[in-house]
């Protein structure tokens, strides 16, 4: 009898540890993630930009979304490669800024806010403890501060520089 109770307890323990949650829609997935993620407003971010606090601002949109308009000081790391680049010191050396430590403030944004929330949840799962998502993303920033943005129209062709001529036949 004790063996049966022990086996049943072990089965319940393993079932409770199963994190394989299914969602009916992406909106349900985002709503669940939003409950676990800290949110920052455009106004709060603007205040942070004028202060002394160290933070890293990451735009998780695709390059073709980023280059026509982005928040000053942000680095573009598309959501699909964020997990691979966030702790890659070679990547951060290439963009010319310090790699954020897991305890430093990181703010993520996208076009409307949903990818930013999911990206923030992903960084939390990777052990980053001071992660924020920008409420309603770039669109809200653009509406709130229409004159505070940067753009790099030369990169709009997909983020690639014009190839340099090569020698040979």
C-alpha cells in the first residue's frame, strides 16, 4: 500500500512540474506573459533617458521595421535571435555597447507591445531579473513623442551594406 501511495505522489509531482501549457490564441499567451512581466510607459522611458541610470534598450522588431524609425539609443535584436545574442559578448562588441548583465535594467519594445512582452518573458526565463516591456511599443512612443526618434534609411534594404567590389575574374 505504501508503494502505491508513493508512486501516486511521484506521479502527481511530475504532472505538477509539467510546464507544457497550451494556449487558445496568441492573445491569451501574451496576456499570461504580461502578468509575469514588468511594464514601463513611454513617459517613464523618456524620464529614464534623461537620467543617470544605466539601462539597455532593445528593439525586438525585424530590421525593416526598425530602420525607418526607432527610439534613440536602442539596439535592434529581432525577437527570433534575442536568446542567442543577449549573452554573446562578440555581438555586443560589434554594436559598440556593453553587454547587459543579468541584473541590469533591460527595456524591450516592438511595434505594438506584444512581441516585447513575450521577449521580456523569455529573458526572465534566461535569468535576467530587471526586464521591462514598453507598454504598447513603438506606436505608443511615436504618438507620445512624435519628434523623438531616429532612423537609418540607408539600412532599409534589409540591413545590409552595399557589397564592396572584390578582385578576381
